[in-house]
C-alpha cells in the first residue's frame, strides 16, 4: 500500500500518446469531446502543477460534464491499468456535486493510499449527502480487508473498522448508510461481525437483509451456509444475487444444483453471480454444470465468463467427465 501518497511529492511521469493536460483542457472547453482520447490520455499521470492548471478549468465546467469526465475515466481505468487518474480522482472527491463525489470514489478503486482512507473516513462520517456517506462507508471495506491481509498498518485498518462500526451502531443513520457499514464490517475478523450480520438479517428491512447475506459470504463463516442456501430461492432478485455470490465465497457444494438453474434465469446479474460462484465452488459437479452452461448459453458475451469459471472450477480438480448436468437429475 502507498501509505504516504501525496500529490505534490508524486512523480506521475509523462502523459502517453503525446496528449497533454492542455489538450484535455482544450477538448473540454470545446464542449464536444468530454470522452475523447485527449481527455483520457491528457489527464493521466499529471503533476501537481498540471492539476492546478486543470482545476481552474474544472470548476468552470457544469456538473453534468464533470460527471461525464469522471465516469469516462473510471471506465477506461478498468481496462487500461497503465493510466493513472488519482490526481483527478482526489480533486473530484471534493466536488460540490453529489454524483461527481460518488463517481470519484469509483475512479479511485485502485488507490490504497492513507490519503484516500483518511478522506473516506471523513466523507463516511460527515458528508452532507447520505448517498456519499453510503458510498464512502462501503469503500472502507476494502481497507478493512487489506488490514486483515496485513497489507496496511493496523492503525489504518483499525480507523476504517472503527468508523464502520460507529456508523453501524448509530441507529439514527439512514438504512442505506448503515447497510454499507454492515458490508464493510463483514470483511473483518472482529468479534462483532456475527452479531452485526445476525441483527441485519433479522431487521425485517429487505435492503438490510440483502446486505446481511452479502456479509455472510464475505465473512467466510460456515455458520451461515443454511441461510444462504435458503435465500437462493428468495422472491427478491437482489437477495438471490447476494445469495448466489455468497454461495461461491462460502464454497457451498450443495448450492450447485440451484446455482445451475439460476444461471439459466432471465436475470443477467443473478446469472453472472451464479456462473462465478460455480467457478469458485469448483470440483467435478460444478465443472460439469459449467460445461453444460457453455452449451446452453450461446451468446458470445457469455463465453469468456463461463470459460473463466470453468478454468477456476477445474483448478486442482481435474476435468469433468460426467454428462448428466442440467438435466438436473443428479445435480
């Protein structure tokens, strides 16, 4: 983790493909190229001086344009890991527009710096917009997980953990914020985790219950296996999605038959979660189900997802041999 990331001390290097910050500024002021290559490449790896130059123009753009830029950079960053938009992301965290602040957190998805952690803690506790507090609180979960792996100093992961717990215990906070606190806490080995998940699941609020099932998967605690299996058949699509994901995280072999069926449903998110979880569960039965799904789901965009899951399922288990899955007789 880059614990001491400070923009003024960071050498971002040179922008690729010959585009400069001025090229990005010109494109934005033109008003027709918010998502063009000049913006995408001109705003990568910028220095503190270049950021100051860009900021003078940034604050003059309307909120819709600022959002479009941050959204565009986020999309690009997910496929091109050589581009670095941390400078723009940190600038956008302080934007006056709620949606821009939320999207800025997405843009900083690879930033593990203490600078970002401290900003997220502040936003989770004090931002005036509940949607921003919720987003920031949820993102604290990855810092909590980094602490569990020993990838950041304990005092930093503890700050994230204590913030999430404080938000959870604040019953006056809005549900959408508290549920993200539950999700963040579930990445921890803290003794409170099982209590928080149980309380959330029994809250009688469908949003909170779904987050509790999410937490069951993240906790990797087998005590929740029967509950997750039960929720695979929930009437609530969000619950089915979370239960499908949790089944993979808990590696529930008994979930394979239901996951195989869910993978053939007409709900794309649930289908993808089911396919992913079959890969996580692995073994011959999951591998067999995935091979049959490869034949049943013929759209080209499904094949990479299924192939990745098959590779994962077969890892260390050998190739499937039976040919009786998705008749569902024996699954």
